[in-house]
C-alpha cells in the first residue's frame, strides 16, 4: 500500500488534524495531512532515507516534522486503537484467541520479559482468553501472572521441563500459530522496519503502528 484509497482515508481522516496556519502569515500554505500520510507510507514501504523522496512528494523536512509530531502525540496509536475496536465491534476481529511472538530490529531481549509490556500497548478493550506462543514463552511464572489476569497461556513445553502442565487439547490451538508468523513476515515487507534507522524509539514505533493501520484498513 503506497497510497491510501479514498474510502480508507475517509475512515480515518477525522483523527488526523490539518496543520493550522493563519491566513495572514506569509509563505507557503500547509501541506494537506493526506499528502503527508501518503509520503510517510512511501518511506515505510521503500525504506528510503527521508532526503531521497522523489520530487512528486512534499518537502521531506516538512513531512518528517509532521510525522514526528504525530508520533509524539500518539496519533497513530489512537487511530490503530479505533480501527481495532471498530473491527471487534463489527465481529471482524476476535481477540479471544490471540497469538504472540517477537522480532527485533535492535538489541535482543528475552521474549518472556516483553509479554506484560505488550499488554501495556494493547489496543482492544478486553484481553484474550487464550494467548498462544512458542516454546520461548514456556514459563511457570509467566503462566501464573497471566492466569491472574484471566488469560490462559498456551505454549509447548521446553525439552528440559520436568513437570508437564499443558493440556494436549489446548495445544491444538498452537497449530494456528502460523497466523502470527505470517503477520511478522508481512511486516518485514515494509523495508523501513527491517532496520531501525530512527534515532527516536517513538518514531520507529510510529512506523510499526502505521504498518498495522494499513493492515486493518484492508479488513473493512
């Protein structure tokens, strides 16, 4: 998705305010927000540096400034949250069975330590009933923490585990874990996400959120 379709833009335009500049101020008029967003989408898909924008797009310094402001104000997070909950309300997204995995563009962390942090960024109004991950998430401590929140962790046992705790019937859900693997494979088609070029973590997160927004827009 290099540009938004008209119907996609209409669905989210109210959450992207236009830049207000007094008519009395001399100089160029503000760039429309849709043009800014289409330009950021080009950066997201191609992975190009900002100063390599083709001349058919607005000035890269202006676009970068507007994008960075939006990241600082969590505009993209709000849009993503609204889209996710709308899909949930319409029955097109079911959070009761959710999948978890990790990919890293910078320093690596143990995946178990990131699970609760992931819930801090959770977009939906309700947590999943079943959270399904690979062997990296096999942890009694994590299992207990999630159970306290009403979440059933499903993960194959590590080969070194002595006490077996997983129910084989629940593990059948693990067979559908290809969904999260396909999601990460799709994310890596967005070349700006393959390597973290952004100095600020908020900007990199903004690109991730924008990539997820484009995925959700295809569900409508």
